[in-house]
C-alpha cells in the first residue's frame, strides 16, 4: 500500500496507476505548479513558444475554446478587460492604441496648452483623468481636456442643433429684472 510522504494520503484512488512516483495526485500537481512558477520566474519567456505553437497548430479550435471560456466567465472577461485597459492607460499605450498618439506627442500637446484643459483651463495635473479630445468623424485630435469638459462636450456634440436653436430662440418670459452688480472701486 502506497503512502504519500508529503501529505500521508493512503487512499489508492488518489495515486496514479502504475506510476513510479510515491506522491499522490494532489501533491504531484502542487509540485508541478510550483516547478512551472519557478521556471517562469527564472525565465519569463519560458513556455511562450510552446503556447504559440499550440495555438497555431489549430487556430480555429483554440479560438473556439477561448470563445467558450468567455461565454462561461463573463465577469472574469470584464475584469481582465478593465485591468488591461488600466495597465495600458498607466503605461501610456492607451493613447497610442486609441488615437495613434505616442506619449511624447501627448506631452507636446499638453505643453502647447500650458498643462491646462483646452476649454476650462483647469490644471491637468490635478485632474483625475485627462482625456484626448478628438473629432469623431475624422479622428483628428483637437486637444486635451479635463474629464468634466470632455463629458460635457460629448453631450453637446450629440445635441448641437437643438442646443444652438434653443440659445438663439426668443425668451418665453421676460423674467425678473436683476440689479446691476456695482463695480469694485
């Protein structure tokens, strides 16, 4: 009767049949995971070539497996997408991916604007997440805005004709006359 030297397992169904090793399935799997993790730490490229060749052996099968996994794990997919997007944003690749602007080009645009929002002149360094403003029709970059101005501009662009017509229309009521604010001496 076999007995695992690591966890003292004696249930024979927990050992591989005809295996020369003395450890149980769980301890053997744990050892394999630790070994693989140590190899990856020692050499970050370890296993990448094998995974690439496995993927390319049957691309359609690999893609089908990926689609199935995404359908079964929508929450994990959202977390991965958010993590990848945030990582790209931190590394400055998001602007390149999204707008074709390198980090150096973005810095030049910010310098032209003196580090301020192109609309409200808020300091971009104090803004939570400065946004690259672009023309949705042409993709041309107009400037860098604070998050608040970017959201407002997007709302305005979607309703441009109705907002301009509203502002050009005659008032519906004269309203209360306001007193003039005296000029400071």
